[in-house]
C-alpha cells in the first residue's frame, strides 16, 4: 500500500535531525563494537578516565543510567581482556559502597575506540562550522 497526499513535501528540519542522529548513533555503535564495546560501555570508560574511581551510584548518574542498569554493563567490561577493563572494590570507609576504576587495558581500549568513533563519524559528516558545534553543545547540555 502506498500513501500519497498528492503533493511532495520535503521532510522538516526536525525529522532530518532525527534521521541524522540515528545514522550517527548507528556508526558509533559499529565503531565501538569493532573494539568489543557497546556505546554505553564506551561512555562508562570515558566517564572513569578523569577520576581515580567512582561509586557505582555516581557513575550510573554520570552516564544517565540507573544503578541496576549499570551492573550488566560493568559485568561486560569486567569480562573483557584478561584482567578486565574496570575494577570494582568495596569502599574502605563504607563497605556498602562499591567503587569502580578503569584499568590500563580499559584506558587503552577506550582511547582506540574513541579514536575510531571520531574518525568514522567525521568521515561521514562534513566539517561542522564552529557555530553549529556550539549550538549542538548547548542543546546537549540542556538535558
């Protein structure tokens, strides 16, 4: 069945942005997967790069997940490589708190996957003018 309204209407900017976002995400997933990571796993590694360790709850908040949703992501990262990409240890001051840290293997994998994602997305997208990058950054920071 074909739907026709009799007029050809070009997609609005809103729909074009959604479609472009989906394509960027598809490319990000493929690039991360080539390095054995999900995009969520890559986000977790990236969040850990600037801190010695983070509590499970704080890390979940930093990547926009619930603590329960974060657990299987950490399980997968822990299982990658011989020693894992992250470590989990009980906090010495509060045994109820689990602290997560990125390992040297995790730093290496994160750097390689991030470079691949950047390269693959940049190869598809035209160079973004600084004003577009600034606008997109402002939108992303509003959530």
